[in-house]
């Protein structure tokens, strides 16, 4: 990175703290080194939401604040100390470079920091990363929204129940069930799956959400953590060490902020796509029109088919590759009814994006 790049990164972080998403996205995209980094996708999405009139929901502000806290911890402390506190538990046999996708050992630390679920959770909560953000950067309180209340949220073990009216998490041990904000979890893990994650307060109905994409585990692990949430690291490490859980299963693909799903999960709408296609704009680009056609086909089957994959469709519409020019063959009046069926079931935060694609943008309105 050049000195200009470093200056742009500092400006980006300052803009993030103040909630100026358009400026943050502009500074970040000016750094060639980051190229197609998924954080650039996220900043562009926040800029669009802020400009669309729908605003940035509190749960997304909280997730953005926690991500910023994780990134700033990277810059402010010895991240190696945190990673190597967790790595022996997550990888009892030692981190495998092939599993991490690393060509060189020097890359392993950054991958573990960026993608290992245990490392992220420990750094933000047990190592007080969110508290550090709020204490060191008081202005970040305007960004954090509910994240100030998230900082002490306990870990939990849950059974996932999907209903027509939303998502319910049942403690794998004792305790009351909670109806939570549906951010697409069932599209990846399915009904009756067991996960680890932290429930946090949000402004949107039903008032609760998972702080981040949770970790898929077995029933016994979820039950043990539900009974003793303060021992989640020891419990999870023991299950990995015994072989009850697959070593390396805490390493997640990049997560999207606006759903409890992987980055570019919409690729599953396109037959023949590969998980590796998510990493590159060039690899994902040919699938955009195919996936959009699949979404319209779901609409022709009826609302229930759309509802089952509405978060994937929302992620597709939000992707920077889904431009009006690229989707033009599908934006004609012939598809009006199908798009309206999709619109009725989209997540709220995706509505502005669909409207921008279907309508003629007014002068000065931001489009991708």
C-alpha cells in the first residue's frame, strides 16, 4: 500500500465512525490493494441504504459497529495474542494452510482473524473489543446504536425453528424460546438445526436478533453451551479436540452483514455455480442474469417459493454486479407481476434497491 492508500484507509475509518457511508465507500474503493474485498461491498450497500430513504436499520448499525471494532482491534493490539489464545482450541492439530486457503504461513494469521468464528466472538466479547471501540472512540456511539448493549451479551446454544411468521430460537437447554429477526438463517442451516450465537436487542420487530451469522454445531454442543454459556470456548474446544465436531468447522466463508448467510449466497440460485465464484466479480458476473431469472421463476410458482429464498434474492439485488444494464432483459413490463410478487416478500432493507432497478432513477439519486 502507498502512503496515499494508508491516508485513504484512515479517512475511510473516520467516515465509518461518523456514519458517513458514502465517503467511507469512496475512500475504500480508491485503494487498489483491496480490489474486490467484501468490506467494500458492505460499505457500498450502507451508502445505498442511507441514500434510498429507507435508512440503515439498528441491527445493521450494530453489526457494522462490531465489524469496525474487530478491524480496529487488528490495528491497535497484538492480534496474534488473541488468535493464538483461540487457535489451539479451534485447531487442536494445528491450523492447516490448505484448509485456510493460504499459500504461505504468513497469511494464516490474517485469515484466522478475518474468518474464524471463535476468534471473532472472543475478540469482540471476552476480549472486550466492542467496549474498546466505545471507550476509545466516543463518536462511535452514533454508529453503534444497540451495539453498546450488545457488548455483554452471553453466548447461547439454540435450536432453529422456522415458521411462516418468522424465526424462533429455542434454548438447547432450559429457558424460554425467543422469536428473532429473520435474516435468512434457515436458507443455510434448515429447520431444527443447532447453532451457537448471541441474542441481542434491536429496535426492529420482534426486538431480538443474532449478533452475527451463528455457528452450526450438533445438539450436544448446543445443549452444553446453553447450560454453561460462560464456558463456551472450553466446551467448543473440547468437542473439536474429541472429534465430535470437525476440526476447522469454526472457519466460515466471508459473511454478509445483511443476512445470516455467506457472502454472495445468491449464487445458489444459479445452477452450476461454485462456492469459489463468490470471491471474484469476474467469476460471479455470468451468474447474475441466471440467478435473476431463477428468482422470477420462483415468483411464477407462487409466494411460498419466493418466501423460502427471499434473503438470497435480496442479496442478489443488493450485489454491486446486479446493475440496471446487466438486468435490463428482465426489467420490462412483461415481468412486472413477478417482480411485484418478489417485492411483497423481500426483506425491508432490499425494497429500495428493487425500486431503483425497476423505476427510472430521479436526478441525483444514487444507483449502482
